[in-house]
């Protein structure tokens, strides 16, 4: 799975605003969802690019990225379920901790 960010599309000569718009539309049509990085330093977490995952994780050919995408989908579903069941989380399935290799 390719990590998508606004800067990874520079060789294609597409403006970052256009890339952000495309990614937003993919989220609007429920084709992808994004996870923002977590950091104790708020400034760092806002500057780092989030990761985008496909809801249809079976389209990914490589086993490693497909498994990562599958786990992200399952975690998103569980957090959404917990929020809906308890009514007290109020997170809407958007916030959960993602640990990655440094």
C-alpha cells in the first residue's frame, strides 16, 4: 500500500490543494478513511501526514499492507461500535491510537 500524502504527488505536477480535495472526496464517498498520527506534542501531530486506508481492504495485493488495512478497518469498526453502544465516547470512530515503527 502506498502512503498517500499531499507531497507524494509532486512528481505528477498536481497541486497539494487538488490532492487534499481528491482525498476528501474519497472519504465523502466512503471509499477511504484517514487516521491522524498521535503525539503528545500537538504541533507535531498536526504537522505529520495522516494515513489513508481503504474500506475494501481486499483490493490490496501485498499481504503486509493488506493486513495493516484490515486491522485498521476492524479497529475503526470497534471504536464506532463502542461509541454507539455507550453513547458517552462521542468520538465517532475517529480517534484511536496507532503505533508505528520509528
